[in-house]
């Protein structure tokens, strides 16, 4: 059974940083593409960053230069380092995994999801 468990969310001031972690079990994080999505109240879930099994990355325009996705295969964990946070980054952040190796931007392409972690950026 695949499980993705996010951690690291919280309350931070504008300009601050957080690092989200996604611990995977039941699959090898380094063998599939994984992504971080977020959903703000009243908005659709959107892809923030993704990483392929080979390490190719994708970032939404809104987070380029501020967020970084990475993976520690030994720990079977994917991270999202978030810097220079803004109030508009406030959302529930979800970790997701594909069954395939290629990076995809459509959330329907992701088969497994974590429970989400709240990130709140105060102004």
C-alpha cells in the first residue's frame, strides 16, 4: 500500500522560509515522478513543482526562483524548499506520486496523494 506523508507546514511571516517533506512508503520515490500541489480556499488545486525519476524539474511561474523541489532516495523522501514566502502562497500543500517516471503537470496523472499540510504566510 502506497502512503505519502507530508510534514513541515506551519505559520510563517512574509519573506520567511519553510521546508516541506514527503515521506513515501510502498513505492520508491526515486523511481517515479513526484509533485507538490497546493490548494487555496475557493481555488482549484494547482501544481507547484514536480520532479521526474531522472531529476528533471518543473516549477509553476508563480514560484520560480523561490521554491526548489528535491529528493533524497536514501530516505525515500521528497522535499519542497520554499523561500521568500508571500501571503498568496497560503494553501494546503499536497505531495503526489505518479506510477510513471516522466514528469507531468496534470493532477489527473498522479495516482497517489498525501493528506496535505497547511502553509500559512502572514502579511
